[in-house]
C-alpha cells in the first residue's frame, strides 16, 4: 500500500469538503432557503434611523450566488461579506463587523445624523 503523502491527504480532505457542501446545499434550500451561517432578515429602529436587512436572490453587487441587502431609511447601504465571514459597508469599509445588522448600525453611527446618499450602480 502506498504511503499517505501530504498531497494525497489534502486532496482527500478537499474531496470530503466538496461532498459535504453538495449534500448540505439541498438541505438548506429545503429548510426555507436559509443556509447555516447566512444572516437572517432584520427590521428595527436604531438611534432614530430605520435599518433593514434581508437575503436576496439576485446575488448582490457582484452577482455571485445569493446576496444580502441592507437599507438605512430606505436607501440601500452596499455591504459585502469578507472571506473570513465578517461584513463591511461603503460607509465603514475598514472596520469589519460580524453581521449585516452590525454593519447597518456602524453606518448609522458613522453618519452621525447625515442622510445616506444612494450609491451609483455601474
């Protein structure tokens, strides 16, 4: 029997990870579309500003799979999920936070009462 090399072990681990994701994806869609680790919808008033967030099917800014939309007083706050699972927005781009709700709250804090202006789409 050939000796188990690092390359073979990593290849096997990658194959197991892909198989696990393939099995988990249909289960997530059967459970109402909420995938484990994906944020849920929210709608609240924070410091007098209405913040809302919800999953979107359109893929967000870069159109890669499901996305998430966040709004401050009805104006979309562009958010992005980082590879490590943290979130950033155009208002607080260099201060990652754990959730889109936290990104909306951080934007309200940063705006200090100023209105959020629409971000031009390309």
